[in-house]
């Protein structure tokens, strides 16, 4: 009997010591009340509660400060407000239908249905494995929050606040929730055996592709690739990046859904990959330009984190070195090519860092999971799978989520543009800054 059950019994005894019949009834009821909690694991529950806070910490304040420092002074408040408003709206949407679509008990391989809308049938005794279902749902909600928030980096300084909020609501409803079901909610990609421990496809491919399509539809900022678009406060961005690094432990290690060795390994390989990603980016800049930049260091760190995310439950520490280095190198050159080669204004490099990182990590998970790679071996392939067959499944997951996201994102952008009279602010508003035009406030009283 747990301490809480003993306390409940003593309380009942003190209240009903003069009424034997009620005491008997209480004794009969207490075991039945406790029965629903018999399988609850306190350590696992505590860890997932902590991980939930860590993942929300990634968005508020981590991502907000990281992105906020990378824009110009006149737009810093608008970026903070966008991340904050997304967290507010998506939390409510998750309660209404999101959890049900992503993790409902539907027999469909494409969505979870609406039987859990408004958390119908879920109470304090509902369990998901050996943790309360409310804890599992809250943890998954934080993933739903950060995914559209990542896309903010693609459209900063030039999107209407109303258009942004409507688009993020619809995008999460029609892209994130279904894809989460496909991979994690018992859907068709999960049934195929796709390895995506913490969101390589569900979070990073969808956010990255959504960002790329949005940047193409919006077009570049008026003064794109000019010195006037440089970050206004790298100190703020460093602070946000540090929060992202810490919060990512909840993102990846929390996805083990248990306080066990798998969580410990996921945490460790996450840290190694982030470190290698940052170092790789610094070395590339050092060789090319003679000096490593602070912006490059934190961008490489995020690339390492994004790349290890899908593989964090499959690879060992030596494998994490490969994942982090691959993320650092490939994401660096993808970033340069997108901006300087293709002239696409994905303003804060969402696609080349998160999208490309998610693609690389998801692919490498299918290779490095093998137990036949010596020191670089992972946890081992599923029974009956080969490295070749697993890589085919990984590529299928990348392509299907990427193509689906691109198509739905384009349709939603056109729909939102028609409803709101255009998704981009006027040239005058862009020149003045969105802090004033959207919110009638300034980030700094100067």
C-alpha cells in the first residue's frame, strides 16, 4: 500500500470511527479506487512530468529567445508574441481534437478519430502504459506546440499576425496531428516499422518542409541578404540556444516514456550529437573564414540536436559522433546553398537545419541501428529486418511526410491568404517593423 493510500485510509477512519457501517463501506471502496493505480510507476511518471516541462521550456522561452535575438530590433516582440500565441492556441486545439486525432483508438491507419475529443473517457485513473494518460497527453502536447513554432523562423519580419495564427491552427490540425498518428499513434508508418524515436519526421521534416514552402510563397524580405538584416542580439540567441539544449533532453530522453537505461542513453547521445554538431560548424567556418562565429556555433548545435532526434533511441555514443558530424556538415552546406545559391529567404534557416537535419537523422537511424557495426552498432534491427529493408522504410517515411506536408502547406497558405486578404504585411509595415504595426508596442524602450 502506498503512502497516499495509507493516508487516505487513516483519514477515512478518523471521519467515520463512530459510524461502523460507513467504515466498512470505505474499506470496501478504497481497494477499488487504488486498483486503477496498481500499475502506476512513480519514477516513470515523475520523469515524464519533468520532460513535459522541459519540452515546453524549449518553446517558452528557449525558441522564443533564440529566434527573437536573430531578427532586427523592430521585430523582436513580434517573434516572441508569435511563439507565445502558438503555444496558447495549440494547447487548446490539442484538448479539443488534437490528442484524439493523434492518439485516439480508431482502427484507421491514418488518423485516431474523434472519440477522445475534449478528453472524453479520460480521468485521473486512465493509464497509458504505466503512467497516467493525462501525463502522456500533456507530454505529447508539448511536441504539438513546438512543431509549428519552429516554422516561425521562416516568415519572421513579414507575415500578418492574424494570418500566422490561422495558418498555424490549420497546419497543426491537418499536418501535424495526422502525421503524429501515422508514426506514433499506431498508424501506417509505425506499422511499417519506421524508426523515429522523438520526431525526425513528425517534428523536423514537417516543420522544415512547411517552412520551405512558406518561404517560397511569401517571397524574400525587402532587404534580404543585406547587412541590415543581421541579428540584433546574439546574447539573447545564445541564451535561447542554451535553453533549447537543456530542454532537448526532455524531448529525446522523455520519449523513452520511462526512467530507464533507454532514457539515459537517449540523453547521452543527444548531448554528444549537439556537441559534435556545434564543433563541426565552428571548424568549417574557421577553415573558410579564419574565425568561428557565435551564430555558427549555436546553429551547429541545433543541427546536431535535430539530426539525433529520430535516432536517439537507436544509436550508441559512437554512432552519435557520426550523426552529429553529418548534421553539422550537411546542414551547413544546405544553409549556404539555400540562401546564397537559391536565394530563398528561409530567414532563420528552418529547412536547412531542422528539415535537412530530420531527413539525415531519420536516414542514419536505419543504418546505425544495426548491431553489426562494431563500436558504431546500435540497438539492433527488428526481427526479420535487414539494413536494406529498414533504410527503405526510413526513406518511405521521409518522402511520404515531406510530400504530404508540402502539398497541405501550399493549400493552406492559399486558403489563409484568401480569408485574410493576403498573408504578407504591406511594404510600409515591413519597413516600420511588426512590433508597432501588429502589436502597437516595442521590444525595447529606447
